[in-house]
C-alpha cells in the first residue's frame, strides 16, 4: 500500500480488538458504568484507556451521554507547509487503503491536529452509518470534544491506539472499534494530523496497528528529510552571506 509493507487484510483479528461481546469488553463496559458514575478504582480497563477516561471526566468534562461529535469550528490560521505535506501524504495513503477498508466494511479518516475530520473513505454503508454520529468531515473528534476515541486519543499518545467498543467515553460510540495514529512534527513532536480506521460492531485485523505505525513513520521520515534539506539550504545561504 503506497510503500507500506504490512497489509491490513487477513483472517486474524487484532489481539486488542476481539468481538465486542467478549468477556474482557463486558468487564470494560461494567467498569465504564462505574467510572462514569464517579468511581475511581475500576478493574479490567487498559491503562491508556483509563488515563483517557480520567482526562475526559476530570480535565475536559465531556458528557458520556453525548450522542454525536460536535461540528468543527472554522480554522483560525493557515496551514504550515509541513501540515500540507502531511495531509497530502496521509490522503494518498488513505486513498490507496480505501478498497481494503471498504472490504472490511470500515472507513478511514484523516484529521487535523485539532481532531477535525478533513476527509473520509470506505464502504458506502459505513460512511452513512458514520454520518449518524458525525464521523464525517467537519466534525471534531478530539478528546476534549468527543471523549476517548481513535482519533482524539491518538492525538494524546505517541503510539498507535486501539479503542474498542465500551472503551469509548461516550456511550453512543460503544459499537465502534477505532484505531488511530498521530503524525508528529519531527522537531517539536506536536501532532500535525491523525490517520484513523474504524469499523462498526466488528473487530479490526491484526495488521491495522503495524500499518498505522508504518504509515506515520514513513510520513515523519519525509518530514525529517525535508527539515534536513531546509537546514542544508540555510547553512549554505549563511555561508554565502559571510
């Protein structure tokens, strides 16, 4: 897929994305009910998810009864060149992955660093299903807006994340499974964009997280090459000036 060696297709399912009715996720659902009711000591929740829940409850005050992501506010500043490079690269990766994602009956999205979806691809059925929750362009999926989810939680982490069913902070999203990764500035490490894959009521395959990791690493490598080239040009210009 556009230079990414790991394919997403295959019969095996992600270790962290088994059936939504599985015992581990039933325990997670029970923990979610307790945690949203104010409990702190809950069992059966992965650390990165529990940390996200704390952010959603204590820091962001997200309503777990939210039934759809809020619309995005207008962007206030122009894109940097680096962000434009990232959007173009991730758009190409998402387009090349669209057929496999559609075969999974899933969808792939690209967001900006504020969690605003810029574009989505995938099966028509799931694109329509996603629109019911505003899982569509010009909606905001940052954690502060929509709670724990593949896009927003990826913005908070420095590695690919899987969010399964009741691991989502908002109850309306409990039938989704999402996996996302943020592409980060190679100097500041601030997020520039997120690439995310989502399915409805079904697990994602094993290869999704490695594919996302490789996609982010490949994009960041191009940013690093660009930064090195820019540095070389600046050094040459400085030498000429002297």
